[in-house]
C-alpha cells in the first residue's frame, strides 16, 4: 500500500493521470454449471476440441480437428481431412480415449445439429460430460483457441500443402514437435 501511494505521488508530480483503483475481479471458475467456469484440475479432467480451416495449394479446403487436454495442454489429436462429419469427430475422440483414457468432460461448441446429436449420444455412453460453449464466445474455449493460434502461426502459415496427404504428414510432424 505504501509503495502504491509512493508511485501515485510520483505520477501526480509528473502531471500524469493516476489510474483509478480497480476492484479485484472474481475468479472465472466458480462452479455454477457454466462451462467457462470449469477449470481443468488434472489430466483427463477437461478435453476440448475445435476446428481450424486451411487449404491446399489448389484452393481446396482442409478441415483440421484439434483436440487438447486442457490441464497438460497436450495435443491429443489433429485430424486433417477435406470434411469432418460426426463419425470423424467420434473416431478422433475414440482413438484419443484408447491412448489416453476417458476424460471427465469434453468442451466444444454446439456445432452443426447432426454432429451435435450423434456426438451427444456417443459421449453419453463413454461416461464423459459434454460442456458446450456459448455460441460466439471463443474465450470460453481459451485453451483450444490458444493452441489453434500456435498451429496457425507455427505450421499452417509456414507451409504450402500440395495434397491432403502432405498436409496430414506435415501437421502430424508439427504435433509431435509441439507435444
């Protein structure tokens, strides 16, 4: 407190505007059921997935499913395809569960209705809970968004992919380096 007052005195003497005191913000993880407040406490507590768009040299689209463990920040899956439907999402999750165990929670946006419906049904059978983020609120999936930014900056913007196969290999190698 004394140091704060000292700094404020210097700021005033120099004719600078003294910033008003900010009230401490409440923490984001008070478990009130909202998924933004679900803080990852240990490995396999919260996984989150999202999609990233890219393209091959010929302008054809690539869709990349990114799956991370929010606690360890490890990338559990990077599925690269032209299109990814509900079966593709379920396959990626099932493969990751075989390798890493079953997570308690899976965070994602609600996505297209058909994917959401099939996914809900399948995930319920695994014992995991789906935590949906509010549409248009990417900050609720911050760990995944941060990972996606790294993927874009360190890989997708650095490479030109001439085929789907090349994209799968190069992005797979980047995943290994990232982890």
